[in-house]
């Protein structure tokens, strides 16, 4: 996982961080697109807008998730986000 503020985490770190992170109050997925990288790899690209609790401004970012097919199942290999400046 590569986060907007530059943090890079492996699977173990992501699982630990998700357990400590508050959920988004609501979110939107805008302009989703699938990029065919290969028959066994796809990239989902979209704009995400997420709202936390309280009056904090929304997080807006361009997101991408790389999926690989392994053993007949699709598995996420990488998630990346780039913030969109206000």
C-alpha cells in the first residue's frame, strides 16, 4: 500500500493499521476505469472522495488498485493513492 502522505506498507503493516483506523463516515467513487494490463492482471483507477467524522474536509485522491489472478481468484497486489490538491 502506498498512501497519499508517502507511507509505504506491506501486508502485515496494512492489516495492523486498518485495525487502528476509524472508518470513513461516507465516501464516493467517481469515474472508475479498468485498465487491462494482461489477461491475469487488471488495474482499477478512480477518484475517491472520503469523509471522516466531524467537520474535517473531505479527502480527495486518485486511487489505483492492481489485481492479479492467482489460482482462479482475483487478489489485490497493490493499492496506491495520490492526493488531489484543493
